[in-house]
C-alpha cells in the first residue's frame, strides 16, 4: 500500500511536523509505503523507509498572499503528480481550517482519480471567518475516509451531516522526538528561577479560546497563598492582543510572579520550558484536541485542564491529570492551591500519565488503526 501524506504546514510556526513524522513511523511499521510532501522549513527526519520531499519549497516565506498562494498551488501540483507517477492512489491531508487552497488540493487529487483521507484536527476553525462553514462541508464531502481524534469531534462532524466513513484515531505522543537532556534544576537556572519555587507553565499559541485570562485571574488568588511560585507564559499571540493579558497582570501586581515569552519558541528551546515546569495549565474555553497536553505528558509533566468533553476523554481527575470547571476562575485557583499542597498526588499523577501516553497514544498502535482505515476505502 502506497500513501502520500501532504503536509503543507510542517514545522512552520510550531511542532506539527512531529505529528506527521510519528504517523509515518507507525504506518511504516505497519507495512505501509509512506511518502511525505512538505516545505523546506521542515527538515528530513531520516526515518528509515520514509520517502521525504520538500515540494512546497519556501511556502509561507514573506507576507504576500498572492506569492504564497502560487507556491501552494505549484507545490500541490508537483506533489500529487509525483505521487501519482509513483503509483500512489491514497492521499492523506490534515485539516485545521478550510479555504480555497485546501479545496484546490482535494479537487486536484479527485481530478487525477486519487482517493482522499482527511484527518480533521479542528472541526470548526478557531478563525472568525464566516465562510469556513461553507468550505467545511465542501472539503469534508470530498474525503473518502475521515479520521478524527475523539468522540467529541465525531459528534461535531455528525452535526454537519458527514456521510463518509469516520474513524476515531487518537493523536499520538511526542516520545520519539523530545529531549529530556535538561534536568529541572538546569532548566530553572536557565529562567533564573530559584530551585525551591514551583513552576506553572502556559505553553502554545495565545489564542482567545485558550483562556489565558482565566488562568491569570485565578493566579492572583494562588500567589496570596503561595509566594514560592512562578507562571511561565510561552507562545506567540495569534489573532489576539496580549495587552489584554498584560493589563490583568499589572492590575493584580503579578509581574514579579510571571515570566512572559510571548513569541515563537524555537524547537531547540522547547524542552527547557517543559523541563522547568511542575504543572502545565490548560484553561481552554474550546478545544478539539490538545497537542500541548500530549507534549506535557510526553515530558512527564502533570496537566491541569478545563473539564471540556475532549479533555475528559483523556484525563481522569487526580488519576492521570487534573480537571477544573471550565471558565471558572475560583475553581481553577482552588484546584491549583490544592494541588500545590499535595506533592505525592502530583507524583502519582505523573506516573499514571506516563503509562497512558506510552500505551494508548503509541504511534505503532495508531499506525495499525490508520492502515485499517485506509483499507476500508472502496
């Protein structure tokens, strides 16, 4: 079986290429012939058996929408024709949003009589563009098979009358790609944090739906009881204004308790943030799946998250993670204060999360499940 994974995003702006590479590893170990087509920002992972092509060249370089659109279209034509020439019939795309360029990709594959597999990461984009719902239906209808990560996303897809085959296949762990070379002591030294202080981490793109303001409002009540605590905020602002969060920090005199790196975090620095953390806090207001949660668990860092349906499918409160009532600042501050008083519970949660991430979210298991989905295509 020959599969082409078309990954236009790759390493641009984050860590999605790890997902693609993990998926490729699992598929190759399941006996699938895998080719990945991506951009030059994404480096060859040198995975045995993987056919790797940077056919999208310098996609996303510069701010010209016209030039980037041209690069996208040219990259797709080159990728799909190359894959078809090598007798590939199944094309796998990852969907975070839908627009004309995404639609072009799928229509071009259909024109060449290819089969389409879609992994839907965000059923409805967190972008505010109203046309997304129109493109969603058009794009999703073109998929021969749709994959999504949990029951919540499956239910959301069913609301828009997707009739094609849908498989729930989880997001895999980051264990093959992360570095734990820094001890927590060394990581704290990097941030000039005293070793006796507890570190909370908010990591990832700062989007409105991520709920950073909820964490900051709760944090003011945490520092009243815990002087030896630091909150690291790390990530680039996305369609948002950080001054809204800075005003909360200033108003509540939290500056001395916060380390703010509101910028893109280079891959080689990511491990320092997770290795420094005692707890990763995810106060999301809406989410379909959290790569940050899986990254934290891969680094053996416990997670405290909103009790949203997709999160609850992964986390059992005080077993392999911690939950609080979504968008409730008092519930979050109470939970944080409680957790900080229970170091033994924190340690047991860490151990259980490590078991979960290795078993349920193993790429080899995911590769087998994905191969079965491919084989269902008529």
